[in-house]
C-alpha cells in the first residue's frame, strides 16, 4: 500500500500552490483508494526552528559510520536532546512512512517560505537517503522564472529544493509543477500578462492531474 505525505507551506489559506497540491492529492487518492494519506500544514502549524540540542544530535550522527534513520533515538543523551528528538520523531516518521512526498509552496523573495525551511531542517540528517521515494513540488511564483525569462537567474526556489533533495536525500528526479506570473492577479503593472498566467495555471493543473493519476 502506497502512502502520500502532503505538505503545504503557503501563508495564504487560499493560494495557488495549495490549489495545485490539493488537486494532486485528490487525484492521487482517487487513483489509490487503499493508499495512506498524511497531511501537514506547515503555515497553520509551524514546525519549530532547530536548536542547539538538534545540532548535538546531528554531531552524534556525524560520528557514526552510517545513518540508520530507525535508530536515531539511540543517540539521545540529555534532556535537551530528548526534547529536540520529540520534535523530530513525528516529522521524520511521516517522511519514512511515505512513498510520495508532495510539497505545495509559493516562492517568497526568490526562495521558499521559512515554514518549509524549518521542516526541512528538522527532518534532515547527515548521510541519509530517501532515494526510494518520489518528491513532487507544486509551486506558485509571482513572476516568470522559466529558462529564458529575464528573471530566470533569480529562481532560488526550484533550484534550491532540487539541489537540497539531491544533495541530502539522494533524490535526483524531483518533479516540479510551476504556475508562473501569479502576481498578474493583483498587480496592475502585470495585468497585461494575466492571459499568460491563466495559461500557466491551467497547464500546471493538467500536469498535476496526469502525474497523480500515474
């Protein structure tokens, strides 16, 4: 039985990245009626930032010849580390239970929300591998950042996540579905690009349906 872990990071309750991730999740669940489903709203219930006790756990992992994610609890030595582990444990358990990890995230200031970065920090340890899991990221971006666009070089959202998953999780085939020019819905200066945004959004919705259906 497959399990989908669904994360949303947008500070907006009604957001484009949430619409796209919700469409993926709904389609996936219809295609996998017996599958498991875990949902976490990183904006509504923020994950705490890592603290010094977390770094001590990380150092303990570094001292080991390999990382066995099922045995991290054995490295806990102090009450502070125990408190740090109590935060990590349920988050990491959700990751390990999942076959597909779906992340809906906006681009904030050319990168990702702090809420998503906090989650990534909590569940990431040295020498770990999640290479047998599939990552899908649905995004909304206020401008245009596709290859060839004037601001393509400023895309630290997809580039960061792609590099993060490859470097830390050994996942090199992350799928991104991007809805561009979202600010055309609000910014009068971009109103003339509303049609292009609508096209990008429609194409993104179609892409998530096809991906989830497979």
